[in-house]
C-alpha cells in the first residue's frame, strides 16, 4: 500500500530520500525554497513546490496532518530546520522525521517536535526510505547491491504455520534467519509456528520483500 510523504529540503539527503520513496511507489511532495531544486525534483516526485517551510501559513495550506510521514531534510540551516520541525509538530503531523548534523542539533530537534532524528546522507536515506516506505518493514541492512536483511512483521497468512507449511523459500525466495519476540532473537527452526506478535529477520531482494507484503 502506497504511503504519503512530505519532504522539506531538496539537498542531497532530501533528494536521495525522495528518489527512493518514489521508486517504491509512494506519493512524495517535495518542498524547497530554491526554485532550481524544486524544478529538479519534479522529475522524480509526485509533486514539488517552492516555499518557505518556516512560514506557518504555507505549511498549513499543505495539510500537514494528511501525510503519513513529514520529513525535515534541511541540512544547511539549523534554525530553519528547528522551526520547520516545530511547526510540523504543532500543525498535527502524524510523524516527524528530521536530520541533524551534530549531537546538540539532535537534542534540540527531539525536544521541539521531532519523533525521530538521524544523521544522514545517501546510505541512511535509503535505509529509512525502505523502513518508512514499506508497510510492515521495521528495519533494513544492506548486504550488497542485490540482497539485504529485513526485519518484518509476520504476514497474516503465515500465522500458525511453520516454515514448511508457509512454503517460504519456494514461494517467496527468501531465507528466514531468526525470530524476534520482546527484543530477544532465536534461530528460525523448521517446526517453529509463527505468531502475530513476532518479527522476523529475513534475507532476500527488495522485490522478494515487496511480494511478501502484498
């Protein structure tokens, strides 16, 4: 299921995040104060607008609470990043995700409306794009250009079944590496029956994971 994202700031991080999320069939509205960056972003996002995200009226008109995730990707102006993050929160954003360049910036952002703050460039942007853009994916670790390890929820059709009954390898071409419950990991054995409150560590391609979540 596609999700909706508002990304403020089309610098390197914002651009990589927008491209990754759009490639995963999500809806992305990109915002930047620079006309050149907005025009460039139009090639790979659902929509893009020129505007100052520290302007409360401008953000109100965007309908902040209509987006699944609001991302403050401003990296070259911490004052603007802090104000934008705070406004997103005050205007009812469902989830505010912000980037920071220093520890002290992270602390201020978390105290002023950010639900989560990370240090970022391309690699981190791609990781969080997978996490936020794919429903049921809780974490992601890239192994190479093709394969990665994903932490996912147990698909509803697998609940009560074991690995053989779920036909995991033959049907989805993935390997279940471990089962996670209450932050404890255990090896995935053939006779283990999946429950709805577990998470799984699986290895496969992005396409394999998308097939599971459909």
